[in-house]
């Protein structure tokens, strides 16, 4: 397989190259380009890279979480919008969301993941990457990038499953790279999306969500029927669901739920605290003293049609 | 061989099953999801544990939560919110049971007759349908809802708009009212305390205002299953169907098989007709495949699964309308922010509504925090202040429509009980473009999966105009109620009120069912759920109309295939909270009718006439059927002396 600039762009723009840089700093060594028996190396390489790739996913999702529900955490500080009360990060929304994504909330395994990953590779073809960014990522990694590039493409074309959380993170990062290429430098976070400002994150989400921004159109233009509309629809669905689930996850009991003692929470969930829900409680409770009465003391109504009042009488 | 196979134990299938079991037929009910037999000890009501779509205990998937949910493709920003299991999506519902708009029925001749989807009416008159409404309203029972704080706030807004109060089950003009709810209204300590020790049956009866309608109803604790407050079919029709032999002479208990996913409708061609012969189903837990035969099969798996099963069974579809014409009330969402307590997280999910014939309706919705947060993020109009995704609109709300984010979102969420949510329920048109087909995604263990397509931005001009009008009206209502800030979210399709994918119609050119509910192209095959509705019923919540239609369909089945007589206009229904049903559910001896049995009192020995509101509603129906005369003393049904705040005419 010939390694092309576009594929290197793919790795860079999805944050994977940054993750590799982080892994390399931690001592990971990638095999030489075009190593023999690349198929056999898929597993070990992914195992070696796995911590960095996991961090890539966590960073991207945490960066999204604090965009919607900021707090005093480092991700919120980086985006330039904080809040003194805890937010999505303290609620462990990133763990909530990644667990769900990897549990097939968005059906990216098999056909979907391969189609989307291949589409991402193709979509990056015509988008140049500033030389200074490549330089900053470390030229010594490029040889490894070539081989890893081959491997990830092979993975995309194989029957193995790419974790959905990672694919979603790559989409967020790809959009981040469009908004601000400097975000690709993995600092302070591995994921480019987490390195954006709050306003830039909004622009990245806009790029993903609005069809005229071209991202989704590029996907469709690079995919065969009948997957075409399916893939773009999937992106719209996935991004919409992501934002909704950040809200949902942040305000649930997720981080305080104990499966071994499910009826009583381990502590007050962040979401309950910051929404004023059930002050002081750790259980769901059985009722409220909310009964007021019946409007107009009407507790017993019948149909009016039988009384000959069935015809609409709006003036 | 059995008499009737019912596929699905949700809102509609449970009704068909109970009605035919009551007539003595052998009824086999196959439900793809689980049967929650001990919810009081297994349902936490925590939002992630319960309502999270992929792994919550109320999800569309197998009961074994270590297994993935059952995926459906939605090639657009949208969500299908459906529950598998006994009770179906009534496990989620708020029990709202308004009747349909009369203008959606054939023969309607009101001044507003042109304001509806006139191309797709019910193929019979509203008047002829009322006895079926009454039958279901009595059985559940349906009652006029009590107020909590959020209802009082909503009503204040309605009054501020100058809307009149509608004290009727029928809608004849723009007006507001308390919901007609299939929720047992509060009695005893219910609604008066937060002390769980006091909220135990029979000290408490009916709704305890816990605020968890969406998480499934377990209140009041210790109540027999059929006396739980919310009348989801797992608490009402299914307990009745499973015990029919005990409370109805000649009745026969259904056979209920949960975790049984039907994968094929078996059929044969006889002459020029395709005739149903049975079903093939798969045991969700073991993977074993079984077949069962019957002369009648009733599909009631919902608006998405019915067409999927039809396609996967290779049944004929000569006019191409299977799966088409999906209506969903094209919801939208307006949030009012108050500087006072609104009680939004407390009480019944919704007990107040405003109706606008020809437009749709508005209802208040109370939510706990996670789903509240979800509702503010569920948008097709981008993020307020940043981008509009081509849809950001201005109106009676503040600024642009769209998601809330950052500090604005957090501030608005800072007190969930300072919010008033208003659901926009659009009277939407039947359109071919909104449909269920099969996906190109890999099949699951039950065959090719469904693909649900909604062209939200390209809906009919009437649908879009109705939605805009209602969104503005909702914002005005919030403002009139005292909201300091008002936001419009502009939801994408939330596929929760689902109707008409296997629609009944007067024309063979654009309907799947004839006016009896039988498939035009497969004899012996009926649809018994929301999918059979001919249209979006004008905007009211669809469950009661589906259940009334399912009752009507059951009558036709009994007449055509079992040589029986109709019963709805000649017989007296038995309530799901009747002593006889309670005794059957508890495994007790049947109560002696000479000693008060059958009056809707708990068969627990406590002797408390605690369900006064239900009895009042029952009395109203019986009075009408007796020519306006009360059947007994004081009304033959309830002991109003012990029903708190009883508003009956007898004292």
C-alpha cells in the first residue's frame, strides 16, 4: 500500500498522529514503514497505542462536555469559559458517553465504522496541512506514521471493530483541525478538539452539523450507494445524539450509582447538585406534597358530543 | 393452534388480548421484550439506570441489559423513544388520554372541517367511535387530573391568554383543561407528604406525585399491580388479560410469552387471496425458533416494527403504503424560566393541556434533571448565539431558537423546579415521504432492521405552519404565566407519539387496512396498535384512540372469525381496578358482590373506598348508558364520603 500525504493528513487531522506523539514520548516504538506481516501487527500496535488513543477519546469528549456544561476543570480553563460550580467533567460525563458509544449507541461497527473511516481518509485528501504543524508533531514520527497509516487503513477495511468512541473523537478532531490547525499540536490535551477555545468549539460543531460546511457532503460524495445517505444521516444522528447525551449524562446519577446497591446512591450526583434536584437526597423517593386540588373543582367530566355540542364553535 | 396470536403486549396488543380473552378465546401474546414482574424491587427510577436509551431498564432491547439494544437506523437527527416489554411504551407514558379531534373523522361537518388532514380521515364517524372511547375510559379508568404546582402555573398562562376552560372529554374549540389521565388520582396520604413510610398502600392510593412517570410507575408501594397509579398496560390490561377467567364468566386467561420476538408472519395463498396461518418467533434468551398457528394474527409491535415484520415476512404490498404516512406530531419544545417554584420535577408528568382544533395542542411536561437537560439539547437549529443550522428562528420566545449551551445552559438548569416545559404537539399530515423501510445495515438476530426516515424540514405546509403557530402560542402562554425568559429549542423528530404507518383508510389506494382493522392484502391479519390509526388524530396524545380502535378491531375479529356478537354498546365493562380483578391479581377468592365487591375498592381487607375519582368517572359513563339515571345509591359505584375532595353531585 502506498502511503500518501492525504493519509498522513488523516492521521494528523483526526488527532491520531498527536496521540502517537504522546505515545512515542512514553517510549512506544512503531515498526518500520511497510513492515512485513502488517496484519499480525495490528493487535500489538493498537495495544501499545491504546492508552494514548483512549486519552484521545476522553479528551475530545471531555472537551465537548465542558463546552455545554463548563466547570472549574482544566478542560474548561483551556476553552476560556469556566464556572465555579462543577460541570460535565466532574460528573464524569466523558466516561458515561464513551461507555455508551462503545456499546453501540451509534452503529459504527462493521459497515458503518469502515465506511466512515474510509470517508474521513478521503475527505482529508484535498485539505493541505500546514508544514509547521507537521514539523511540530515531530518529523521522526512520520516513518512510523506511514506504517501506522497503513495499519489503520487496513483496520478500517478489516472485520475488526474500531471503537465508536474513537471514531466520534476523530470526527470532532477533524472538525477542530479545520477551525484551528494549531489545535493539532497535542498540548495541553491530546485531542485537538479539547485544545480549542469555546467559540472555536462552536465553529467546529457548526462545521460538522451544517451541511453547507461541506464535511458531511464530502462524506456522501465519497461513498457509494446505498450507504451514501446512510453515512451522512448517521453523522447527523451521531452529532445530535452526542450533544443531547452530554446534557443527559451530566445531569444523571451516573458517577454515583452503585450496581451492588442500586437503590441508594453513593453520594450526591453533580447533576442533582447543580440543578437543585431533590436537595439532600440519595434515593429516588416516593412522592411529593404537591397535590393542590382540581382546577375549578372539576373532577368529573363527560363528553359533550352527546349533548349536541360536537360541532366546533370557534368564532 | 390457538385462536388468536397477538404480537406485542404494549398499548394496543394488550387491549386486543384482554378483550378477546374476556370473550373466551384462546389468545397467545408474544412480546419481544421482558416482563417486569417485580418493578417495585427492581426499578430504581434513577434516570441513567432507567431511561438511557441503550442500557436503561426501559429501552428498546432485550431484558438482558448486557446485550446491546435493538438498533433501528434513523438517517437524520432524530430519536425513536420506544420501550420493549410488557406494557410497551406505556411504561414511559404520562397516562394522557385525550380523545382525538373530531375533525379527523369521516363525516365531520364543523365550520373548521377544512382545517385538518382531509385527505386521510378515519373511515367512520366520530360519533360512532365514542362508545369505544367510553369502554376504554371506563376500563383503565381515565380521570380528570389533579393539579400540582406546575399545572397551576400552566393554567395561569392559559387564563392570561384568555382561553376558555373546557370541562368536557371532547374538544369543540380552542380551550384549556386538566388532562384526562389514565392515572388513579391521589387518595389518602398521596400527594400530601414526602415521607415514604406514609406513602404505602392502602394509606396512600393513586398517584403519590413522585415525578417519575417516565421511569415506570411503582406507586403506591405495596399496592396490588392493578392498583398502581399509572394505567400503563402492564398495570391494567395485562393483569386483566392474564386473569380473565376469574373476573369474567366465560373468560379465558391469555398465554403471555415475553422475550419472544416474532420474526415472520406465516401465510399461504388460497386462490386469489393471501391468508395468514401463524407466526415464527425466536426466544430472545436461547435463540430457539418456534412456530405457532392461528386463523387470526394481530400485529401490535408498534409503528416501526409492524412494517419491518411485514417486509421481512414477504407479505404483499401492492399499493406501496406499508410503512408510509408516518405521523409523529412533529414535536417542539418551549421552556419558560421563572423566578418562582414551578414544581417541574414533581407530580404527574403532565396534567394540563390546551387544545387548538386544526392546529394541535400544548401540554405542560415536568421532568427530572437529566431528561430536562436532554430536552434543551435536542435541536435541529444549532446552538443559540453561535449558529442556526439553517433554522434559527425568532418569535415570541427570546432570541433565536436552538440548543442552550455553556453558562446560559447551566444557569437555566440551575433550578429544575423553576422551569415550565411546554410540549408543542402538532396536528401533522400523513405524508408518504415519512416512512419505515428496511436498512442496509447488517441484519440483527431478528432479520433486516428498520430504517425510519423523516423529512423534517420538508414537511407539508400545513404541518409546518401549525408547528410555528403552536410554538409561538406556547411561548405566549409561558410569558402569560409569568416566565422571565422563554426559549424555543426546535426539536428534530422525537419519534414518541407514533401513528399511521399501517394506516386504516377509506381508499384502497393509500391505506393498508380496511375499516375493520384487517389488512387489505392478507386475510386474518389485523393491526392492533397506533400504526393502524389513519392519521395523527389532530394532535391529541394517541394512546386512548389506539386503544379504542383496538377494542373496535377486537369486536370485528370476534364477529368475523369467531361468529360472535359485538359487546361494546350492549355490555357493561369491568374496570381494571375492580375488586374482582384485584382479587384475581392477588390470587384471592373472588369477592362477594353482595358485600360490596366490584365497586373499585381494594380487595385487601382494608375496606377503604380510596379510589373515589375512578368511581366518579365510572359513574359518569354508567349514568349516560342508563339514559341519564344513576344506577344505584347514591350513584351505585362509589362511596364518595371517603373520597377526598369528591366533586360528585350527591353531596
